[in-house]
C-alpha cells in the first residue's frame, strides 16, 4: 500500500475519532450536570481505574499507549467538568478579588521594604519594579515580610532564585508560612567583584565577607584561594559597607561595582562569579492579592498524596490545557517524614479559558493548595 493511501485511511480514522471525542465530551458535560446537582466530586478514581484496567487488558502489546490515551481523555473530561461545576472555591474568590483590585498600570510609587542597605541588588530590583518608590531598608527577609503584613509598607522585594546557585529557600518558606501575594517580578544580571579599601592587594586579604548566595555563586574563585576565611553576612552591600567602615587591609567583600563607587572601595578582582549567565530573580509582594494588566505568570504551592502517580495527576492537568510549567521544586514538610510540598510556576493568565477551572480542580484535589499570585515579569 502506498503512503498516500495509508494517510487517507488515517484521515478517515481521525475524522471518526474526532466525532467520538466530541460525543464523549458532551457526555462528560452531562456527567458534570449530574455531579453538580448531587454535589458529587469531579474525580472518581475507582471508575477511572476500572476503565483503564479494561482498556489495557484489551489492547495487547499496545496497552501502554492505550493507557496514556485514556488517561489523557480522563484529564480532558475532568478539565471540562471543572469549568461547569459551580461549587465555590477559595481560589475563585481570591482571583475575583485580585482582578477587582487591579488596574491597567502597575504602581510606580509607594513604600517598599528591601533587605540590606543602599547598593544592594535588592535595591536595584526595587528601582526597576517601582521606579519612584520610597525604599525602607530592613535587616532580614523576615523583616520584609513583617513590614508588608503590618501595613508599614505597601510592597516588599525579595530574591527568590539565582540561575547559578538555585532557589533562595528561606524566601520560599516565608511564602509558604505567610499569606502574601506576588504582584510582580524581575530578573537582574548579577556581576560580582572582590572589593577592598584602596591600595589592598590580593595577597593582603585573609577574610572575605558576603551574602551566602553570593558566596555560592563565586565558589570556584573562593576555592582557588589559600588561607582565606569566607564569612557570610546579611547582604553583599552590607559586606561592602562594613569593609569600608572598618578600613581593615586584610578584609574584602564580594559585592557589586555600584557598591565600590558608593563606599569608596577598589576592585581587586572583577567578574568572579562562576557563570557569566548569572541572573537573580526578584519578586514584589503585597499583603492583599492583586492582579494587574499583563499578568502572564502564576505561582502556586501545592501538596499531594504521598503515593505513586499523585504528582503526575497534577501535571497532567497542565498538559491537558497546554500550559507551560517554568518551575517545579520540592521542599520537605518540617516534622513529617518524606512528605513534600511543591512550588510551581506556570506561564498562564487566570483570564485564559480553562485556567481558573484548572486551579479550582487543583484546590479540590490537593491536600494543600496556595495561590501565590498571577503577575507579570519585567
């Protein structure tokens, strides 16, 4: 048989499949109406297992493919049913309130909490996120959160991940423990320099101060040094300021070129980061959930049952809608053996068809579900 003839037969089968698929989805809508009327959950795992067992038994050597086909059909049917179910959810109310509170333009002013001192990377992120904002400097990430929660500051800026050194786990834990909303994010290209008071040579240095993230991002340079103590501190700018104020010829700081100019220091070594592609991502948080125009990124915290296939069930909901997941990171639950929560980031908007029903279905099916926000990255 010629290839063209085979393709003609495939087209005929595809037409039949499409007709049957649309009929199946119509039946799924009838099921949704019944479940809505009788207050039944969307997911019926026992029913799905029975169907999958029957399908795989009848599929012979192609049972693996049949299993995945019908698993996808189930997910699509559940996604459609979620759009039609009217049971209220917390995420629906949160999204509605966020959209009502939003505006077409992200604010350019306001009090914003920032960890560190003048010259910190967080300060540069503040300037990018809120160009005319008034910065309130605090000592810790926890203090940034407290300033926002208490209403002292309308916004707070926090680093959340670095392309070389991974996630800032302390910030993720704060997001998990506090009901805050992410309203904006940005990325900064980070260049690290070794700074000291004027006239200091590399051989003079016995102590280097910096933030632990910057230390991790410059690990190869630091490992090449002999007889030098590396001491973590609150912030790269704090390290530069401290070295400047102490005037110690044996001390240096890993910080930025801006801090060298700000605190009157010389650059002993430049570009000491492990990678030239060294970016840190910062988020802007607010006390109340707000979604501004142009939001195209969603952040979530979820926890699922500790059993095979539980995470797959969640990810399949995204695949069914063609949603791109840009981040998936697990974090152990404190005090529980081998239990994890997951941080997800999606390229999506709650205004897109099917997205809000998908979030509602995640809330219904997950042990823990936290909608952190729908926002734009600048």
